C-alpha cells in the first residue's frame, strides 16, 4: 500500500451538507440523553459525550454477525467510508473516500518517516484486515472495523424488557421552521420514502404541540478501526512536518504550492465515525393542529409517505382521529410500523432495530 493523493480527493463526491431545523436539533439532543452506550467488553454505561447526526432515511440495522476473519458488506460499507463532516446540526452522510485510504495518504505525506514507521507497518499488516463478504464470489481483503455489539446480540439483550425503553419528547409550541432556508431539513416531510426527493413541511409556530418517539429500547453502539489505525500518531503529527505540497490544515497552507491539507473543512482526514444510535421498534406520536393533520391525510391519500425526523411511514402505518372543518383542538396522530399497537408499547413478535443516527469525531483540532 502506497496511496498517492490526487487533487480530486479534496471533493466530497457531490454530497450536499444538509442542515437540520431547530425542532430536529431538540430531538437529537433528547435521543442522545436517552441512549445507553455498550462498550466492546459488553459493559453498559450512561451515554453523555456523543452528539448525534441524524440519519435520513433511518436504515434497518440488520448487519449479519461477523465470523472470525470475515465481515459483512453491510457493516463495512457503513463504517469504512469517512463521514462528510464532524459539524453538529447537520445530517449524517458519507463521503466518497475510504477513511483508511486517507489515513494512508496522511502517513505517506509526513516528512518524518521514523515517527510513523510502526503506524505504516500496522496499516500494511494483514492481521489487521478482514475478508469482506460482498457476495459468494466477491470477497475482498480490507482494513477491519470493530463494533461493540452486532444487531442480533443487541436485540437479544434488550428484547425481553430493556431498562432503556421509553420515549423522548420535545415540546414545539413555540418552535417554527423557516420554509425559505436553503438546504435545511424540517421535522416533517412528504415523499416517496427517500431524501431529498420529498416535499418539506415546515412548521409554523403553534402548528405542532409536541412530538414523542417511543422505542422498546434505545442504544448506542461504539465503532472503531481495528489495530491498523493509530489515533495518537494522527494527533501528535497533525502539524507535520509534511513533504512539499502538503499541510495540516488550510490555515497552515501559507505556501501557494500547498494544495492538499488533512484537517478542517475539506481536509482529507477531517473526521472519523465513532458510533451509531439505534432504536428497537420506534413509534411516533405527534400532537398537531387540525389544519396540519388534514394536510398530512391528504398527502397520504395521494400515496406519499410521511417522514417524521428520519422515520418514514405509509398510510397504513398511521392512525388519525376524525378531523372535521369544525375541529379546533390539538389532534394526536400515531405512526408505527407495528400498526395497531398501543401508545404505551410497541412490543410484538417482531423486533425491528433501526439505525437512527451516528456520531462523528473531528481530527487534527490543534491545526485549526
């Protein structure tokens, strides 16, 4: 391995940074406080440090459990690609570059070979690699990633009655969302089940009293590179020295010949995925005014799907009370994939783990 860095690597493969509304920020904060961290040695501790980036749409968390020396394509595809940004209050999205490739480029750009000799050795050591199972005839050796628990393990540990079951609730009576703000995701949206191919439904102040998201369990799963990565090497050598043409950050790129930097905005090694938030059998309850309820019903009748945060629901998933032109009080709507369940619990024979969001850490802060 001796990867050279091209100028094209500075791009984000056309990915647009999407900001989120204040209503979604409040939901993110509540989920962050509700989840429970599971560490690699399976101990459990309250989650207080990680800040979530919302995933839209939410994804089924159904990665197969790895066997010795192999990893599923689902796990690798989610973990291996570097996140677009470490900034809070934006949607989680993946860049078009593998984190391991950018880490290799960083090591190769450093001018002090002795300081990173072991790191380079670890990166090339195939003991730190895994065979990714893309298909029966498509298997590739790639740098391995670790997760603190796999979906089957986590679901089994919480499905019999988790202490983390419960709801997050945000009061939104005084919150309005700007309809004219570019690249901002609103709390509600209508579309075909994907983003950004949808119509946003920005809230006017007073349109929504509250939103609750109930789950039979909330969790946080740690994600980290295997031993091919050395975080200390990155932090100690973030400022260099670098070979000609490279710098730690754009701020330090004072020489006009420096066209490539590693940290900060558009840096090649700007951030790393550190974990994911998951929910078991999530269910949404929202108290809205009759006008908004009627609007949502009309859109659903047209075959569209309702998005609340990152969760999409079809018409059959949602329960509406009778709404007439004379209705004046708040209207409570309930959306769940297990239609017919009560508000208090969604427990059924089916256990659906959903990937709600991710956490991202910024690298090389001392260069910024």
